[in-house]
């Protein structure tokens, strides 16, 4: 469903992601945890193309959605002039590829064949606009339109992007609002809702687009403690329905309960990726052990 390959993201001189690789299968629930500043939200925003990766590639449903990274395609590298020169100089295949990757040695003119292969890869890229239809996102601070009612928030994207009729969009909206216990608030404005209510509407709004996957970026971190449970219950039911989900969360007990895998990030790198029972009971790295001692 989702595959992240050797992802780097820089903001100026600040390197936030440092070679992150992650795969999420259809129907899988993966929680991304780690200390503040470890790159969790940046990774999530990159999957939804709200951030453009500096290096690396992201695939959704087997389709490339980012600019190709030639250094991840050894078949293309082996057709370049630079590779041929290194072999002629006595390097073997592995040494030549390592030198090319580590030294960023490829130039603009490496021959017609690698250029054609790279063009074919670009031509196969999924349109970013289409990707955003398939991957829903629930934000930390809800991001509801304050000047629109709950219903108008719900039907705006389906009628505008998916070109659904208003009648069809309203029917779906009512079903989803009912499923999150918010049908009675359908005609009110977000400013009259509590934080937990806003987040439940935001989740229902994401589902209105009928996504293949939903990304949750710390969906409870902006809520008062008494409102957290009502949002987690909604996400838990969604996980039980078989929806593919990637969650950035600080709720360790919840992550352990609903996740198929835990991905632990620190300083922009994946330190551990394991089933929750394994990760929480026997973490392999000292960094994960230290983290868990502080948060559990």
C-alpha cells in the first residue's frame, strides 16, 4: 500500500529525515512513535506530499508519487558513463555503485539509455492530485473550515474533488457523522464544538473522500485529557474495520492496543520496527529502552 524508500528531508541546513524506509501493507495499522523533533510528522506529511522529499522515493499502491531518485535504481546506474569508467578503472560492480552513491558522482549527461530509463520512470509517476484523493489526513489541530457548518465541511471535498452530487455527499456525510456520534451537530459551526468533537468531525471528513489509507498526525495532542478517549475510540473502531492507517501518536497504550507494528524514530532515523508486544516488552536499542522508561 505505502512504501517509503531511503527518505531524506532537509529544511535548509537542518536535516530532519535521514534515510527513512518504511512499508505499510493494505489493512495494516502502523504507529510511528518517538521523541519530539524526531521527524514523525515530517514523515507523515511527506507521505501525503505536503512536504517534498529532498532524496528518496515514496510509492502508494505500487505507483511512484515522488521525483525518482536515480541512486535507488541500480539498473539505471549500471547504464551510466560514470559506472562504465569506474569498471574500466578496476572497480567491481558493488564498489562502483557504492562510490557513485556515496560521492553523488552522476552528472547531467550520462548517456542516452539511462536518460530514457529515467524518463520512463518519471512518466509512470502517479499524479499528486490523484494521490491526495486516496490518502486521507487527520491533523493535530483539526483544520476545519471555521466559516462552514459541519455539514458543509463534510461535503466540500466530495462535491468539489470527487464531483459527487450534493445529495450523495450529504447521505454519506450523515452516515459518517452518525458513526462518530456527531450527527446532532451537523448544522453547527466548528467554533461551537469542543476539541474532541472537532477531531471526530475531522476524522469523518477524511473518510468522506473514501480513502484507501488515513494518516493521523498526533490526533489527540491538542485535546484536553478528558476528550482524548472519545477520539481514540473512533480511531479504534476504524482500525477494527480494516482501514489502512499510519498514526503518529504519544498515546503508548493506545498504540500498543491497535497497531500491527510500531515504528520508533529518533533523530530522523528508524531505530526499531517491530510488532507492539515485541517492541514494548523487549526493545532492542538502548535509545528505545530509554524512551520507554520515560513515557510508560
